[in-house]
């Protein structure tokens, strides 16, 4: 009988722990949508990573070389790529914070202008320009722009600021959610991450001096996108005014999503933990009773 009880308690404890792991696995665990370190030398494939690489959107001078995406400067040459449509998803989902992280290698500087745009654009959008001037392209964009003030007030750009986070609605309206200064020209090797839900955004930078958010904050309410009716790709756009060595390289890019556990899931987890604790306590009591009887 004692053997049966011991076996039963072991089985119950195993079942409780298994239920706990199941509950945890179903909630809060990061799901990797894209993880590309640009290491297989082919823009269109992503060997060993997550996601199936990127495609050119009618432009040239983007290569994958030396472990990085290389946007070569070409003198007004526009470079646009997008994550392949097989990896399209909706980063604006309630209860599913989704984080896009991009890490630069080098970031060239052109005394006339540099334009880089990163973010989410509607799946299937094509064309050799991808930025808010194409106002029918719904999405959320981070712009890294250097110019001589000639583009202040256009494309949703705040005057005198090199960085902007811009939402483009499904009606083409632009909403500048945040605008900031780099104290110096953005430095090589910096990373940004952008986390979104259906109602919020949060921006973070590492390796760069970013200050003076003037229109918004580093986090806030996501407005301006309108009704989300499609899936999105990660798009990247580069352009410099002159040729030479003024392009940029991107070392890594990832997109992860992590579900927020429902209250009922928390209840299940804590309930299971409590049950496991009771079982362990009873087992210790039984063992102590057996030892006392010996
Ligand atoms: Ca590749
Ligand atoms: Ca890399």
C-alpha cells in the first residue's frame, strides 16, 4: 500500500510539473519570426537562421557579403529590400508584443544627404522606393536621415531632427510619433529595437547617443495606422546623394513576438505550483512518518 501511495504521489507530481511546463510553453515564450545574421552570402536565403531571407524590390546594389547586408552607395541609387513574403506577419496584434531589432555594421555619411528607412510595410508592396512619400504604403517606419534641412517637414520628418518614427495610415496620412536628435552623427555598430502591439510602440537604442525626443517619447500610444487589414514585411531602404563609400551595412536583423499570458494562465501556473508544493509536503510527511515507525 505504501509503495502504491509513493508511486501515486510521484505520478501526480510528474503530471503537475508536466502541466506547468505546458502552461508556460503556451504563454510568454518568445516566437522568432526572423533571425538573419546575413552570413550565407545570399540575400535571398537565410541558411541556419529563421526566415527565408530578403528580396530586392526592383533595385540593385544590395549584396550580402562578409556577414552583412551591404547597401552600396551609388549616387541617388535607391536600394530597397523586403523580407520574403513567406515570412509576412502582423506586428500590430493585441497581446503579442513584437520586437524588430536591427544592428548596423557601418553607417556612411554623405554631406548632402543619407536616407535610411526601416520598418514594416504591407506585404506585397513593391517598387523601388519605400518610404512615407509613398503614402499609400501602410506601415510603421523608423527613419535615419541626414540632410541639410532641405527635407524638413516632408515625409513626416520633424525639422532639424535626424531620427523619426512615422506611422503611415491606410489612408496615406502620416503621423510622426517621435522625433529625436543624435548628439553626433549616428555611430557604427548601433542597434535599435522597436516593439509594437496594436495600440503601443516602444523604441530603444544601444550604441548610439539618442536624446531629445521632441514630438513623442521613446514609448507611447500607437496612432495613425488605421485599420490593420493585412500582413507586413520588414522593409529596408537606403539612399545616398553621392557615390563612393557612403553606403551602410547591416549586421543582423531579428523579429520576435512574445504572447502576454492571460490571467487564467497565471492562475493555472500558480495553481499548479501550489499543488506541486502540497504534494511535496505530503511526501515529506509520509517519509518522516515511515522513518519514525522504523
Ligand atoms: Ca542570406
Ligand atoms: Ca552579421
